[in-house]
């Protein structure tokens, strides 16, 4: 489901509230546990995105799109290299499979297994 959180500069509180509460319409389910916190978190994320947009425009204005783009690509490549190195180290120490289980509030398990290539991370 696609939903625009902000349309024409206006935060759609009514629409997002409906979405967050909609699971409560299904028997045996509830809507969000803390609507006020969810709405505050979403507003903060929108504000952070707006700040990021503004700052990115300032960088492009000051340094040019080519230079900003080049640095962004460098940062992404560096981040990938760091994560791959961490995964290789993890696999070396712990084996190439990681497994975790967590539980939701109702006890439903969330389970994840990842296989790590020891050569490439």
C-alpha cells in the first residue's frame, strides 16, 4: 500500500491514523499501541528529511552536483567495504550462518537466518 504522509506540504494525520488503527478492525487484533508516539515519530522523520533536502541543496549549490555525487558514491562504497569486512570477521569467528529469534508483544516469533560468504562478506 502506498500512502503519501505529506501532500501539498500538509501532514496527513487523519490518513496515517486510519492506517495505524486499521489492524484493530480485524477480530483478535489491535491498532497501534501508542498512536501519539507514532505520529510524533513520523513528524520528526518528515522534519529530518526536510532538513536533509535543504542541506543537500546547499552542498550542491556550494560544491556542484558532480563533486557531491562523487563523495556520496565514495561514502556508499566505503560503507559497503566496512560492512563486508565486519561480516567476514563475524563469519571467521562464528561460522558463516547467523540465526536469531525475537518475539512480538503477542508472542509471535520473528526468526531470521543469514548465510555469510566468508570470501566476500
